[in-house]
C-alpha cells in the first residue's frame, strides 16, 4: 500500500497493525482545528519572544542573545522527536 512507503519511523506499517487496541474518543475536525490553533499560538508566541530579544539588543548583540534559546530549542526538539519515535503509546 502506498501509505506505508514513507521513511518516517513514527508512521510505519507496524504502527497501524495494532490500531484497534487504542481507546478514547474519535478524532473530529473541530478537535484537530483546536489543537492546530493552540500549536500556532505557541509557535507565534515563541517567534515574538525571540524576535523581541533580537531587536531589543541590536543585530550584533541580539544574535548572541538568541543563540542559547536556539540551542535549548534544538535539544528539546531532538528529545521530543526521540520520544515520539520510540514510545508508541
């Protein structure tokens, strides 16, 4: 099937074999849009926060001030990606 031909380890054929075991409420369009809206607010909030740091200190010092936030985000993102890949539930 064409659905399983991707390289994403979180979405593989093995993931969908045990799909009948999951319990909970059914996914709705409204629920998906609410979650998308919350994620977009978090994304915009983080962008506004870092751009304010950058522009409040000027281009030279602002780039230096934003680097720790970038490194922290990279580490947290990698940890979350590993959790999503290896913990299926």
